[in-house]
């Protein structure tokens, strides 16, 4: 029987105020997975009011960091106990392989919750001192208040955790909105939250982005909005957030380059490019999309990449032998197919892939065979636009400065990588790349301790790490006068003791 999911508002599971629902499908076979409550503007208002009241009452923010830490750790342990079921559901709902969901997403989710459980106890102001000579200053990090978090479909639970763990660790309350394609794991996770977190602190509203997301982003009762999504959505959110000048944190699109230096181990670079381009079916904001290689080594590199690509097994995401599943939707598959067509029309050479795979097992899923292009020119759409699918392009350079210039020549600035043996040169290249993360001889490594976030139109603010915890706080300066004088001359307050 198909399951039905309600929303979680103010500690209760509720249907939409008009009882409407929407359908959620498995992208590997188009089978109906669930009916989910299609929230209304009224439902958003109820959730925001609950989060507001919970914040203002101090039910969460006045707990000591140690108390919040203990509860977050318990939550991590509950996720650990349920991790296999969550991984299976994520695999079915997103179409990502079970190997990837079980061995990468879920362990990272648990590690993240544990990291922020610990980090909750590490919030400190930078320093305290008598800067003016007339009084003492101290700095406090305080929760921002009610945080709205809007989640994409490519890493539904994983990215929700990136947002909710630091927000809760810092003492905020939350209204979360998952993507409509993939709300299921966040809702299952909420069943675990329900056992641990006080009512009103954590609310989930499901439904269309244009209604639920925009209502959260524009609400005057919400103090901060945190989005991971498309750059176009980020621009809309910024406008809506201006309604009450709320704090904004945006993790947006990417178009990651991989620069192959002339002394690089080409085999290593080919493996890095292939895994980096095609994991999660290329639906990854940090996915390798553009390889820049010296023209002398292009042929060799392409043949090595082709060897790697031949090993990728498309299939049922729940099968242990599958390396690549479908795209999330027919719409996404058409978008990828249109980009592939535009690459061909603009004169790039499609070396392989790009078609729908044949075979009965693929008939009802949104599959595309991984594609490789060469002769890709910088101004082509496939080189400039985020495709968000399994498409990799290779371009050549003659001098390394040209590769750096081309790598930087896109609107995005999320992640990049450099492959080469001369580490001094690799570091010099990394320093010139305008991307929030640059990996050397690697593409894609993320840890709970290291910040993740973009430059340029990839957004601003950091997920992961202690910097993300800071995002979810406001810094306050408290000053205590020590002169005892009721009124002071002007110059005292401005220049201190003179
Ligand atoms: P999307 O922008 O379409 O949707 C993201 C979320 O925003 C969804 O929950 C959606 O319902 C909501 N939304 C859509 N329109 C809205 C509106 N007008 N107002 C408020 N909310 C709205 O993105 P997507 O297709 O779900 O995800 C893919 C995008 O996310 C890609 O661009 C990808 O690069 C980006 N992404 C970025 C990162 C990062 O860390 N920078 C990570 C993952 C994905």
C-alpha cells in the first residue's frame, strides 16, 4: 500500500489545511512511492508561529550548550540505528545508488550530527578586554532566532542535516521545506526528532517552492533564510528576504573545472574527472563539468576517461552492482538532453553517450548514458551553464594561465580542482581560482570540519564546519562601563582615555 505522509508542525503530524496532497515517485521506474501533504500558506503561518513561540519562550535557546549537545548526539544515535532504512528510502526516492546512499550520505549525516553536537559547546566570542581603558567589552554569540531552511532534491536528508544541525546546535528554532520530488527521508527523520526535540522547535512543511518556500522567505517572523538550490531561486529568495532584511545564506549552483597540469598523473586525473563528473548521476553542485588539459595530453586523457566511463554500470539503484541511477525527473532528463543537443549544435564533438539506454529495465526511468564532449569552446552553453546531469566536457589550453582564466570564466564559483605533481605550482593555481573550495589531486572531498560554500553566483555563507555554526548566530558586543561617571565628555566615549 502507498504510504501517506503528513507535515510536522508544533509537535503534531497534520494534514494540509485544505487536505490536499501531492504524489512522490521513484525516478528509476516511475512507481508511486507516497502521497504527501501539500501545505498551504496558512500551514506555513502556523509553522512559523510555532517556531517563533518556541524561540521566544526559550524552550530550546535557554538550554545550556551541553544540554543541546546531548540531545543532538542522541539524535545521531537514533539515525545510526535507522540508517539502513533511511538509505534505502533515499535511494528509492532520489534514484541514487544504494551504495552511495548507505556508504556515503548516511555516514556523513551521522558524522555531521555528532560534529555539531560537539561544536554546540565550542561557541565563543573572539575575546574580551578593556579596549577603551574605561570599560570592559565582551562578545556573545547568540542564536539568530527562527530559521527557515529550503532543501534541494539531489541530497535531500544530507543537505537538510547540513542546515538543521548547526541551527539547532546554536539554539535556533526551525521551519524546513524539503524539495517536492524528495520529501520522504526528511519526514522519516522527523519521526526521530519528535522523540527528542521539544515541540515547536522543529517544523517541516511540505509543498511547492513558489508557495511554501516563498512564504517562509518573505515572512517578517522569520529571522534567517538558508537555501540550497538553483541560482535563480537564490535570487528570488534574496528579494523576498529583503521584506524584513532577514539574514540570508545561499548555497547555489556550480560549474566545477578540473585543471590537469602538464606533469599530472593522467591516470589519476582521469579517475578523478570520471568519478567527480558522474557520481550521483552528475546531479551534484560540485560535480566536475569542465576538464582543462594541455593540448599535448588531450588524446591520452580522453582515452583514459573513456576507459573509466566504460566501467560505469547503469541500472536499478537498489542493486549493489549499480554505479549510476536515473536523473530525478523527466524534466531534468529533458533539460540534460537539450544541453547535449546544444553542445552538438554549437560545434562540440560528442565523443560518447548522451542517449537514453536501451533495455526494458530503463523504460520507465529517467536514465541517460553518461556523455563526454571534446572541442568544447568557452562560450558554448555546455561550458557556461549548469547542466546538473552526467555530461563532462574536455577543453585544451596551451599555457597554464589560459587554463586558469578559462576555469574562472563562468558565473559560478563553488568548487574546482587541480591535478599535478609540482605542488608549489598547484598551490599557486589554487590561489588564483575564484572558487570556495579547491582540491589538489582530488575532487569532491568534504568533511564535517571543513567549510563548504561558494563565491560569485554560487552564493555566500558556509555549510559544514565551525564557520557554519557562526552563520546561525549573531555576534553581540556587551560593554560594561568602569568609570562610574554618569555623564562623560564626548571624547571619552569615542577615543577612550585621552
Ligand atoms: P531549486 O532551486 O529548484 O529548488 C531548491 C528548493 O527551493 C526546493 O525545495 C524548491 O521547492 C524551493 N523553491 C523553488 N522555487 C522557489 C521559490 N520561488 N521560492 C522559494 N523556494 C523555492 O533547486 P533544485 O533543482 O532542487 O536543486 C538543484 C540546484 O541546487 C542546482 O542548481 C544545484 O547546483 C544546487 N545545489 C547547490 C548546492 C551547494 O552546496 N551549493 C548543493 C546541492 C545543490
